[in-house]
């Protein structure tokens, strides 16, 4: 059983209450974006153009789902290594991003931006993409279809199991206190 069962619409303002090792059962709208999509998002920001989704209060899942098999909303949808998005994350957090989902450690700059913005970084179980897709009810490509699996997608999660890896109080699941 999760410590928290939250809808993504409730994360703004509540993300700051989560602490490292808390478990979250997350439901609601989440957007996928990996390296190539982040570069295109930044090009839009730099050009003063609108993003394909509202950044304020949103959650980005660092994932590139595989092709959708018949009868499912999405193919395998496991997390990708979050560190590759570290050059982008602080600016997105400063512009209102509330939550990021991925796997692996984050840079000092990202952790500082999480604290500064009362945001949260959640880890999904790596290597369990086939299991993760069972918690996704719908998938719609909303931007950059030419990127294939790295296009930006609008997902609807239903009780997606996650664990808090970096919290707004500076907690870090990857830091050992021996």
C-alpha cells in the first residue's frame, strides 16, 4: 500500500510534503519527454513560442514507450535515465514543472531546483516497462511525432507505483548516510 494516493492535479503545492522513500500511487495526466523532445521544448521556449502542454503544475515522465500492442493503451513504458535531462530540468522547474519521473541520480543543480520550487523527483521501477504499461489508461502523441518513441505524449496514469527519490527538503534516496 502506498503512503500517498494522489492525482497529478493535486501535486502542485503538495509535492513539497513528500519525503524520500515515501511511496506514491499516482493517477492522472503525465507527459512523456526524453532528450530529443527536451531539445525541441527548449527551442520553443527560446523562441518565445508556447509549449505543447501546460508546464505549470505538470509532471514529466522520462520514458519512450514502445509500439502499442493490440488491446493496450501503450507498449512497454519503463523509465529512462534521468541524468540525461539534467541540463534542462532546472529551467523547467523554475517555469512551474512540479514533478519528474525517471530512474537514477540527479545533479546538484536539479536537486537545488527541486528544493527552490518545492517540487519532487519520483523514481519508477527500471526494467519493468511491461508492468508499468498496465497502469496507463490512455496515450496520445501531442507533439513532435517525427521523434517516434521520443515524441511528447499525454498519458493518463491509473495508480502508477512510484517512490520519492529527491524531495523539496533536500532528501536524496541515492545519498548514503553510513
